[in-house]
C-alpha cells in the first residue's frame, strides 16, 4: 500500500501550497468578512488550471485523479475555507456531467466548468426535501422539445454566481424518487431565477441561495442521465460530495489546530508557555491524531473512486468522521486560545462556526450513519 | 582553495553535515568525508569542534605581487559633490595605506570637476588622478571601466576600493571581470591580514545571517566594494598636500556603449514594504495622539525602515490598516523591530515575535513586551525617541 | 529574437538558526528555490517575448549541481521555451569571476543571443557581480538595477533604480540587463505547464561542451577565497537598559548601528 503521492501529484500540491501560503491565506479573513463571492481567488484557480483536476483533458480538465482533487481541496480549505467550499461545490456540477453527460453536454457544459470559465452548482435540496431527498416536489413536465419546471430549491451553494446548474426535478412528484430527473439549467433561462441568500452562522461570503422555477424552461437535450433516472444521478453525485465535504472539514480542522499550536507556544501563564502543560499537550495530540485519521479516510475514499471500485461506504465514513473531527478540533482550539479564542481577534471562533456546516450539509451525520449501517447490515 | 578533512581529528560528530547547505559532507563508517556536492563555501570549517576541516590555500606563484603597490579609491560624485561613501573609503584607505607603507591615491572621472581633487587630498589622498572629459561627465559603465582599467594596468595598485552604491557595484563588477581581479562585494570590514600582507575582506552572506572573511591571494589588484555608512568619515585636513595628476584621454562618445536618456530625481517617498522590511519601527497606543506618529516615521526614515502599527492605533484611525502588525494584521520578521509605546499583547506579538532583535520603548515597566525585547527602555517615549533619532542621525553623518 | 535568462538555485531560506551550543549554523533541511530576483528576470524575459507577439525564444540557463535541474523545470513551467543546465564537478568552488566566465561561454555556445536577463543578485552570495561579469566577457553593454525595461527593434531602454533617483538608459542589443524585484510580479505556473515541464528535456552541458578553460573555472579560476565563516556576534540582549535618557539612548544607538551593519544589501 503506497501512501505517497507520485511526483506529478506532488508537483501540483507543492504549487497549490505556495498559492495558499502566499496569496489565499493572508487575505482569508478579508475574504470571509467581505460578504462577497471570492471571485479573485476563483479566477486565480482557473488561471492555474485547478478547476477541473480530475476531468479528462479533452474536456478542459487536467486529466488527473480524484485523490489529487481531494488533496488540493484540503489545502484550499485550510488556507481559505470560503474558497475551499466554492471549490468543493463546483465539482458537484462537473461530476454528474462526467458520469452521465452526452458528448454534446460534456462539450457544452463540462468544458467551461473545467477551465473555470464558469462556476457550477448542484440543486437538490428543497424546503421539504432535505434528508428526505426522495421528497423532491419541483415538478418537471415535457412540453414539445422542452421541459418546464416549477418549484423551489434552497441553500444551493454557489447559486447566483454559478452559470451552470444541475437541477433535480420530478416528473412524477406523487411517486417520490421514481420520477426524479436531472436537468442542466443555465443562468438566465426563461422562468429560472435566483432567490435570496441565506444569512448563516458562518460563511457570509459563500452564496447559499434559493433557485426559483416558475414555468422555467430547459431544452430537451438538457436532461442529464435519462428521464426518471435522476435519483441515481443525485445519489452518485452525493457520494462524491461526501468526499468534498470531508476534505473541507479536514482543512478547517487543520487550520484550527495550527492556530492552537502556534498560540500555545507563545502564550505565557504561570511563568511558562502553555505548551509545557499536559492539559494543552493532550488536546494538541488528540487533534493531530483525529485530523490524520480524517485525512486518511478521505484519501482512501478518493483513491477507491479512482480505482473504479465502490467507494460509497468509505465516502460516508470520511464525511461523517471528518465533519465531527472538525467540530471537536475547532471547539478545542477555541478552548486552547481561551478568552482570546472567543474574540474576533483570532480566527478560531470563525473556524468553529464554520465547522458546524460540515455536519449538516450534503447528508447530515445521521444520514451518514444510516448509509453506513445499511452497508454493514445488508 | 581546497577543503580537506583531517581524519585523525574527526570524531564523526556530524555537525558539519547539519551545517552544510549543499549536502557536501557526509558521515560514514565513523568518518566525515566530502561528497561531490561540496561547493567549497567553507561553512563546515567553523562548525567543526575539533578543527578537523581545513582550508588549504594553494599558491600558484604566477603573479609577482610585489609589482603591485598602492591603495586606490575610485571616487563617485553626484551633483558636483563627492559622495559620502567615497570619503569614508579615503579614511579607511588612509589607514590601510599607512599599514602597507604605500600611497593612498584617488581616481576621479568627471567634467569640470578639478575642484574636487583638492578635497580628496584633504581627506587623505596623496595623489589624485583626474580625468576630465564630457564623455565621463556622468557615470556610464563603458567609458569608466575602459579608462580605469587602463590606469590600473599602467599603475598597478595593490588594492582598489569602491563605494558599494548601485553605480559602484555596476562599475566594480565590470572592472574586475575586465582585468581578471578578485572582487569582494559589500564589505563591512577591511583589514590587513595578520598572517600575510593581504587585504582581509569581511562581508555578510546568506542574507546577513553569516559573515565571511575573504582573501584574494594572487590576483591583483585586490578589489572591494564597501557599504556606505560602515566606516567613519575622516576629518578634512586643509593643510595636507598631494599631487593632482591630470590624465589626458581621448574618449569618443561612439565607444560609450550606452546613452543616458534622462535622470529623474524622485524621492522614493520612504515607502518601504512592511512585510519585506529588515527594519521596522512600530507605534502603539502609548503615542497618545495620531500626530505623534511623526516621531515613529522620523526614526524609521533615519534607519531606512518601514513604519508599523498596533491594532489599537489602526482601530483609532491614527494610521491606515496597511501598517498593522499582528494577528489580524501583517506578520513580519525583520532583523530589527522597534516597538514604541506598544504594550505587547499576544495578538501583536503573534505578528512580530520572530524578529531577530526587538527594542521596546514604553513607560510601563510591567508591559509584556519587555519579556520579549532584546533591549528594553523603560521611560518617556517623547524624550527617548527624539533623542534616539537625533543620536542616530549624528552618528550616521559622521 | 533570442533571450537568455540566467538563474541560480539558492537555499530556500536565508534565515538560518544558530545552535547555541556549537555556535554553528543549523538549517531546516536543505530545501532550495529559484533565486527570487531571477524569477523577476524570467518574468521580464517572458514579458519581452509577449510584447513581441511571441516572436522570441526564451532560454533559461543555470550553472549548478545536478539538483539545479528543478529550478530550470520551474522556469519552463513559467513559460521558457528551453532550459540548459551547466553542470560539471569542475565548476565547484567558483567565485563570481569564474561563474560569469562559465556562463558567458555557455551563452556563446547558444549563439545569436540578443538579450540576457539576470536578477540583480543572488540571496546567498549577495554580490551582484555575475551579471556585469558576463557582459564584460561577452563585450556587450550592461544595464543594472532595472526597474523598467522595454525593447524596440535593436534598442533596449531601461529605467535604473539608484539610491535617490532613477536613470533612464538606452543601449543596443546584444545587451545584458539585471533586474530588481520591483520590476514585476513573477507569474505563477499553471498546473498544465507544471506537468508539461516535468517531461521537458533539459539540456546539460559540461565544461568541455562549452569549451571552458580549466584554469578559468572552479576554484582554480577563482581569485577570491573564503577564508573563514562566522556568525555575527549576537547582540547580548534580553535586558533593560539603564541610566539617564542620554545614556540609554547612547547605548541603544550603538547597538542599533551594529545590527544595521549585518543587514544584507537591499
């Protein structure tokens, strides 16, 4: 079992590391506080060919693998959580097209997403369809050579800034998952509007908006994966999304740990740096172990995907564990920084607020446990 | 030069391996040996606790160094005046010439610049070669290096000193390559070696983190560029006499190789990049009012450093956030950080604690900054800072 | 048009720590990087090429040990068309005179070079001597400390950064220019280029390949010799100064001026 990256992967990671240290991290506070989409950072990622790492070269990508994508995602999240979150959500639009897209759809939509010319978003969640994903009620009806959709999606990451949307509608809303169908929408399609942004506990600069479909039109050619095969599209996309959430969580945890470590080496109480005290040492040690485990689970899930092997179980494990690690680590990081950690002077309180997202989005921890239990009990 | 390891002294402690930046030395079978990657930089030599690593200076004996005599200073002028660095070199050059029992001579190129020759004699020169021609009115690489190379080959000075200004470094490096001389750049120390009558040149390397002593065994002249403000300016002695030699030259503008199109005297508005700055003077709440940042700015200007600020002063609107040093500001690691009226809360420390030297000036003896300061001054900053600025100005002008 | 950018591999950080027991330098690993000023030189070369509508060839050249290949790959990743590594055991121990002679021999072998770009100095040696040395060996004009650079036909115009002023200088090509860091912001290599550069064939030349004479290279060809290395005496600190304001200021001024002496030149 080779736990090392190969030279190409390492070259990419080294370059991303430099970008993170020199450009993304120094202005991470600003990026978060601005309340605006991090366009400058995203354009930089596009310039450096980082928006389509696992996408084949013929479709504008780098032709590498999901393991590299995962490792890059962790670095980006570690340096700037908002940028990392956009990066992760963007893949949710690319991945279903990679899996299910026709040649034409790939050329038209996958290419600009992979070159970073356009941002992508994935719209599944509705006001009444969260964990109960099969309860999608956005109706879809075929009319001539178009489909008309009516309904609302909420909490959609990248919505508004994205130009390409993978939308899960339902051709038979009364029959649950059986009628679900995936469609590709473009910003500006008739009847398709973007709604308000949610004010969240954290991530003010990450758009999470409503998608509003009022007799929204999309051409027949934009069905993705076949009529009434949308549940499959959604579930497989979520499998990858789990790894995406996992890598985001690892990045957040890593950043929090590093702040705690640095602070402990500077803060003097009782005549010595607090890093000399076992209470603090044990916290830091626990953080390191948990983050490493979370990282390895994410890497494994991505590796299995690259090998063409089943990876859904490992993706659920990675997401579950990494998100809970992020919560524990950020909580303890604030604890290590004490009073200062509670102030906005230091970034750990933000990281703790950000960590909570990962336990909820893209399949709550409860859903992940169900997924895992189903696997082991089937 | 060659390096060799005296096996009988080597204890295989491995310090040399740690110190070598090039993986040029390795320890195997209880012995250290030089690998192919050794670059002869010499860092291992000083680290060896048993002095087992030695530098050998082979002597080829092809140059009759006794033919080369005299200490030369190549003068640099600006707007009709001799530059301070040149004057400092005349001072140091005088001492070196006296030790070598030879003359101190200066070389002056310019146009209508005769009057400067007398000044150089007053500063210690025994002889001044004056080359007066419109082609060399202003420094240019081509004409200057051609003329001076000719003079050096004719008169054979043993030592040639140049002030390490941009023009001086441009000239020195070109000249040394032309005449095949050894040139040591940016010296902070010049002495005559106690083992042989050679110029021992001391200079910083690796960003100033180490100092190197350089010798030029055989090539002549031994050339060095010297940083301004390192040596003291000598007092002019109007009673000194010296020879002024006007050297006739036939210079042709067509051979000049370059043309000066424009000279722009813009004062670089003292904008030193905070993150890269090697010296930073920072102000905190102890300044009491925004206008008092002027004290900080003045001190920074005298030291050629950047201006930093604590978060409190930025929040209070006394200075823009681009100057903020600290957890939510910039992280800096200069050689010297001077904290004026800053208490040293942990979030400020987070931004500057890796500075090499920290000076703290604060009236509160219990301020946390004093626990981290290399030099602490407890007192009234409104007295201390202006006094320090004035004292530094005075010493730098000398 | 042919442009050569001369680059050097230097230690990744010049911030060396001192072991208090041995008083020796301890380095955190032996990582290395492209000399930062040389990145500016590569960027300048690429910008000149772009200004000419791409009608130019940019070649990165470095003299160093075999591991210097990595910085040449970085140069190719940034956009250089080709890269040459001058490597030979005989080059070891070269001072600036021997180095500039060797690089000049290589540039002669490349042939028909119009413009040579160098960083103003290397952050390990800090001498700023190699660029002008190369220009002298090739007998071409030099412009040092350039903060702006443009090429028009056969003419090079550059704005030089002096201590308190700027000087705009012109000369004809072939010419050599050394650049300061303020001249540009070196581009980051995109991943596609990073991966492509990994497969690029780097040319390697030995002393014999460039017909370099033995007595002018390596430590044979180096008139200067490092006799001794020492760490600058650390100012004794961690103390409160005492006395009147005048006394404290006097002592501090002395300490500060000594610290200033061991600063690298800007």
